[in-house]
C-alpha cells in the first residue's frame, strides 16, 4: 500500500485501533450539534427549574396568599434534598433516553458494518460510545446542573454548602449515572430491539426503588438507594450504621461488568 | 499453504445461521491482480462470504486467509489493506461527502490535516463528486452514494477492493460509471465483487465464481467458462410436424439439452450440444432430412455468461 509522503500509516494496534477517530466522532455528536445545549436546557428546567420554583417562587406565592399557614413552609424539604432527589430520579431516565439507540441504530443503518470494515477494533467501537456519552452526560447533566444548584442553594440560604460534601454527593450521582450508561450500552449490544432496551433501562430507573421496598437487602448492593443517600452525604449526615461504601462499590463493580459484557458481546456479534 | 500469488484463499469456510446453511464448506482461491466476479442468485451466500472475509461474520467452521493473514485472528491487519463497499452503503447522514472521506481516511492515516484533505480531494475527483463534496450525504441519490462508497473504499489505496453489488441500485449511466471506475483501478488493485448483473461481469472481469445455495458450483477464468470446449447452443425455428425430428435429436449422444419454446405458429428450439464439431457437420443435414418439417431459421449462438450461469444454476438445482 502506497502512502503520500506526508501521510503516515496509522500503526495503532490492538483494542485502541480506531478509538481516537471514533471518540472524536462521538464528541462531535455531543458538542458540535445542538444536543449539548438542548440537553442542558431540558434537564436544567426539570431539576433547577423545579428547585427555583420550590425554593424561591413558592414562598413568594405563599406570602401573598391569605389563609395559608406559614409554618407549613418550614416542613418543605431544603434545596439539597430537592435537587438531589430530582436529579436522582430524572437523570437516570435522561441517560436511558440519551443512550438508547446509539448501537442499535448503527446496526440497523449499516454504519456499524461500514466502520468495522475499516481497521477498527470492536472494543474501541463500544468504548467510544461509552466515553463519548459519559463525557456528554456528565458535563450537561451532572456538572452543569450541580453548579447551578450549588449557586441557587447558596443564594437561597445566604451561605455556601460545604464544598467537599457537595462534591461527594455529586460523585454518588456520577457513579449512579455511569451504572445506567453501562447497563443501556450492554443491552444495546445484546439486543436488537429498542423496546427491550427501553423497558430494562427505564424499568430499573423507575422501578428500582420499588424493588428496594420489597427486598430491602437490594439497597446494599444496587444503585437504587443512591439517590436517597446523596443528599444525606451532602448534608454531612449519612444514615448511621449503613455502609455507604457497599452500594457504591457494588454499583461500580456492576458497571464494569456490564461494560465488559458489552465489549465481549460486540466482539462476538455478526454484523 | 498461503501463496504469494493468491490474495484470498479459503479452506472449508462455512457459515450457518441456526438451521440455515448460508455458506457450505467453501474452498476458493482469488489470484492477485484479478477482477473476480462473484455471481449467484439472491441468497446464494455472496454477501455472507464477503462478510466472513472482512471479519464482520464469524465462521461456523473452516478458515480463510487474505494476504496470507487469518481472517479471524488478523482481521484488523487485513482491513488495513482492504477497501470495502457494502451492498447498500450507509454513512452518517448528517456528514458531508468530504467529512465522510476525512473520517474514513483517519482510520488509516495519521498526518497533517492538509495531507488528509489532499487525499480526500483526489478521491472526490476520482468519483466525480468534487462539486457535491460539501453537501450532507442524506440528500445524495443512490448513484452519488454509490460513488462515495467507492471513494471511501479506495481512500487507503487498498491492495484488495471488495465490492458487494456495486452497481445493482444504479441506472444504466451510473452502472457504466462504476464499471469504468473499476476498470481504471484494474492496474493498481485486486477486485473481488459480488453481483447478479451478468453483463457487467462479462464486461470487466477476468474470473468468475458462481455460488448457488451456499455452494461454489463453477469458477475459473471467464474465457474458460465461455470457451468452445463447453456446450454450444444452436437456435432453430421450425414449422410442420417436428415430433419425429425432436425425438431423433434427443437420442443423439452429442445433444446435451433441447428446449422447445412455442413461437407463434412455429416452434423454436434451443439446442445445446456437447460436441460442437459433430454438430457443425451433421446437424443441419439431419434437420432437413425430415420432409414433414421445414427449417425456417438456423444459427449458432455466441456463448454468453448468462447462458453459462443459467445452465450451471439449473444443473445444480436439478442435482440437489
């Protein structure tokens, strides 16, 4: 094979073959389209929009309305509880919606076949999807919304939250969202049906808490309780006697396992 | 043993999808610098074979080598030296032709952007898409998409170009364009392509392989398949009572087949003969020796690939 004098043949070997190029493409999908600001806006409205409504607008409305017991206002949850509860519920749904179809569409359209007829490793194909979505989701959903929420709560309370604790709470959210990302990606590789992927993804995001209520031990080994734990961590009052590290550790292990299954499954798939 | 003269070699390469035998144990060899047409009806296993060679499918059994490299264990190395155009090329619809080619080139090359862009320009010019380079491909016609497919397949100047039905979705002009591009690449690369358009194969190929129901039923240089050593076909139109003559012909050892087609008030026979010399000497005199039948026309047909194809497919189906 001849090459132009200034062109050099890419000598990358093994699982990294094609990763850089694919990652650029995945990042372009997030950052060179309207996706990043649309997602930032949508999930911002859902979480911080409601936060503003409950923290700022509701007390204003209550103040001007007659016959409302002002004492009831004090029973409303604080900003930290509101934001982390909303984020813990809404962001996993966001991850499922954003990631579903990312592999199945490529299989259906034939673009996966096209890409993999080039010197590209299948591991790189799956990793590029994971890393590209992870960056996009963490920036638009977690980092952006958390910064806004931190500012809003500061303004509302007149004093900043302890930054270290806030970062730990956000870290719990990150671990939880990476779990859903790897779960959906694994399902995308193993199944060719969007319905199955959505059912399992949304089912675990929405039904996880119900499962924990039925089988409390699941709270120790799944991410389903993490959305309840994160505000407690931020407020510096984790539940006594509850090993917070256990569901975190087990969620990380499950996420890595899902990712490995996705990679192995894709390596064995006929395209 | 892989040979330096062979680009593709398979040994009992097999692919089953559950109960469906898409490719029965296949042994084939594709020599260097050939244009090999892979023929077969729909579902014959052409695309399956191509996908196995590219590592897109995993074989059920058997093995294969491309450039002497194992198709399972060394697939990425093979794909560095191969250009592939799928049956219906699909690209990211929001990308322009230039972006598609730049993206493809980055899988093969590192280097400054201007060098990549030079290669991209060269490919766009080769397939006549320079003026449409900055249009998103979602607005491309089938022909333009196909040409872009050839450009991306050729971007790494591959030693082997694998094309799956490169002209099937095109109008006659588009087909001609694709065939001309293939002919122009003949000097630089080996081309292995699947098609069901027999005229195209006869026009540009040196070798032919015919697959049917997952089996290789005929292969060889095209002139050998069309050679006079094989069956020759006579077309004869007769009127009157031809039963006796037909019965006589069917008993002759050098008559391979006799197909009778009604032709208005006449009958048209297509007579395949296995001994062309005897037929040339005896056939006409035999026909005119039946007084109750008149020969209206008589001629020896040039052999076309279509005829060979129909014969081997019919023969294979009959045997199975």
